[in-house]
């Protein structure tokens, strides 16, 4: 197999002792890993995945797999089964990287300054390419469509496919996410809420500039902004049921132009995460109210803007029942994780689930003997045990065929 940290070819079976891959998946394993390393070396930010998209389209052309372009970088490929008409399943992978440095030190580390596939989307894309290559040579009834999606990290990619009508006629959509807390060889197939809703908001605070020595002649937007940042936390602690999981976080606060000038404008950027739709609606109203009323105390005004990045992602029973059925021959029932703590992280696969039934699984990537695979997602040293990649491909293939034949 290919060494998970780069370079050498090891003379041993790729799959773990407890994992059983189809022969064609085993044969393709090194290629899947090579694709992942290519994407990891050449990461691209959200909505700018031009080279990634071109690489995928060239392979699809080489394999004679028809596809359409979705806006600038998205791709929807399609395989029709040779055994006649039937149901339609979508398989999805996201392609965008994060704007942060790569500190892995791996031979395949990012060559693009300030960009890093530190969430695992490079692995998602490679695994789905593997599924295309495998399924194009398999016999099945129905249709498999492959969603190569842009901009998951900013909650815009799934919306491209939805507003373009590309999900029409579908029966189910399936996706996976690599999962660094879980050991390679394990897959999470958990019913119920998995990822929180994600709202991305900004609050513009308008005051009036003056000399800092004469603050009474101005309206301090910096002071107002700082108090808004603090006051917003009272929503979680005093306005929401403490048993209801929710998070309000401010990630950016900018105000002022010089040390001796009272700030005329400030801006806060943050996010709201929760699982309940009514809580979400109430919290958004409260954020706007608290911001505006707090600004008034300091003679300023506040304007609230929100982008609804994604709803909460909830796996239903039917999708997980099928998942456990198809996973058992691959990894064994003992390696199927049925219970896990939900995440306040957002996932725009949830947008698809508002239009189609579906299922979303997490594929373990942690090697318990290699600390380099222990870093969390969005960490500059995030990396994976690459033996998880052919497992992810096998899961795509088996779930698709299991659904179409069901």
C-alpha cells in the first residue's frame, strides 16, 4: 500500500484486518489515495475550485461518463444502469479547502500558500471519484448521480444544485464525511440530529467619530460593538432553555481607524448554531434586538444581516437502517457506531435533506498508533490514515447499490 505519510509503497494489504473490500475497490485503492494527495497538494478556496473541477472533468471525459457543469465549479455526473429504469440516488462530495496554512510536513502538503484541505474534502472528492470509476463498470438497475459540490465551508454549494433544479427526479441523496475522532475501520451510522443549523451573521454598528480627547462630541462605535459582543452571550445564558443546545459566537470584531480617533463604525461577525428550528428563529430575533438596543445605550445604531448557511442535519431511521445493512459486510457490525454526540458544526448536506430523503455517515480516519492522524478537523496539522479512503469508496458503492436493489 501507499504509506499514509507519503512516498513509499509498502508490500502489504491495504485493507484493515476487519475490513472487507470488493476486489475492484482494492485494485483502485492506491489510485484513490493518489487522487487525494493531488487535491491536498493543490487546495482551492470556496467558489474558486477551478483546477479541482477541471481535474475531475478530465477524468470523467476519459471514462466517458456524462456530466453537466453546475454554475462555475460544481459538477453533476450521471451513470445509468444497464439493467433498466429504476430509482435514482445521488452521491455527494464537497471539494473546497480552508484558508489556513498547512503544517503537516507531509510530502503531499499544500503548495498553495494559506490554503489547506484541513477538513478532509480532498478525501471526499477522491473517494467519490473512486465510486464513479467502480460503478461505471458494475451492472445495476436505475441511475446514480454524482454531486461534486463547491463551497461547503461557506454554506453555498448545496444551494447551487438545489436552485438549479438538479435534484428533481431523485429518490435519495447520500454523503459521507471523514471523521478524525474515530478509528479507521469504524463508521458512524447515527440516527437523529448530527450537525447543527448554521447561520452566519454580521452586525454593523454606526456611531460618530471625534477626537478621543473629546468623546462627548462623538458616539463611540467601538465601545458599543464591544458591549454588543458581551451582551449577546446573555441570550444563551438567560433567554434559552439551558437544556437546548445552542451556541452564539463572535469570531471578528473590527472598529476604529487610529488610536486617537473615536470609532465611527464597527462590525461584528459571528455564527449561531442550534438544532431546533423554533430556537433558531427566536435566537436570530434576539440577536438583532440585543444588538440594536445595546447600540442605543451608546448613542449608536446597529444593523443586523444574516446568511442562513444550512439547517440542522438529521438522519432518519430508514436511511440508517439501510446504512447498517450495507455496512455490516464491509466493516462488521462491531465497527458500526450507532450512538455518538451531535456536533454544533454546520454541514450544508442538510440543505439537500430538505428536498430529498437521505443519509449522512462519518468514516473514521484516526490511526491509534500515529499521532499525526489525531488532530481535529480545521487544525493546520490535520491529516488522515489514508486506509480510510477506499473504505469510503466502498461505502458509497455499497450504499448506492443497496438502495437501488432494495
